[in-house]
């Protein structure tokens, strides 16, 4: 009977300690979950900003391509007129 009481007492202490760790673990998980939510929101904002910059960059490059295309057409017109006048390029 004494052995049964000792086993029950030791078992009770072990269960109490494990229960305490389980509660702490659950609280830690809640803290980490909150941090992950903040990181996720921050990542979404960053992605939106990058997408906006990418769009503006594409528009800028297109502007330069159109500008260069118009300038190239003007140059080719001038080059053609030089050839007819006998002026080398």
C-alpha cells in the first residue's frame, strides 16, 4: 500500500508539471501566432508596394521605348535626306 501511495504521489506531481508546461506551451503558441500574423500583414504590404513599383517601372520603360522609337524614326528620315544630298552618315 505504501508503494501505491508513492507511485500515485509521484504520478500526481508529474501530471501537474506536464499540465503546467502544456498551458505555457499554449500561451507561447498564441504569442507566436500573433507575431506570424503581423509578419504576414507586413509581407502583403511589401508585395503591394513592389507590384506598384514594378508597374511604374514598366510604364517608364515603355515611355522611353516610345520616345526612342520616335527619335529613331526622325533620325532615319534625316539620314535618308542626307543620302539624297550626298552627305555621308
